[in-house]
């Protein structure tokens, strides 16, 4: 399951040119490769995957397409997997 994220520049940004440069970099293939390889993020840049065997065959479902019940169900599954004893 994936959660879409957004990035924007406010109309009152103190350094709008610097902000635009940052956004351009953040959305670049280079930044996506860093996010995938160093952070383990699943990104939408074509052919860029985190270092997880078989991830290139995974089907990512946007979490917003799930019903409230499905979100609760998966939340319980993930809690069991990632809960610290």
C-alpha cells in the first residue's frame, strides 16, 4: 500500500527561486534513486526500486482506494508485524 505525497511552494516563500530549485531536485531521478536505495522508499520513478528482492513485481495500491474497514484490517496486520515487544 502506498500513500501519495505532495510538494508545493507557498506564495509567501522567502526564497522562491531556491524553493523551485529544491522541488526540481526533489522530483529528479537522482533524488528518487537516493530515496529508494538509501531510505528504502518505494518511488514512482520508472525502473527505480528499493533494495528489496522482488519489489519490481509488486503492485502498489494507493491507500486511499481502500475502505475504512480495509484500512483498519491492514493497520492491525502491520501493527503485529512492526510492534516492538
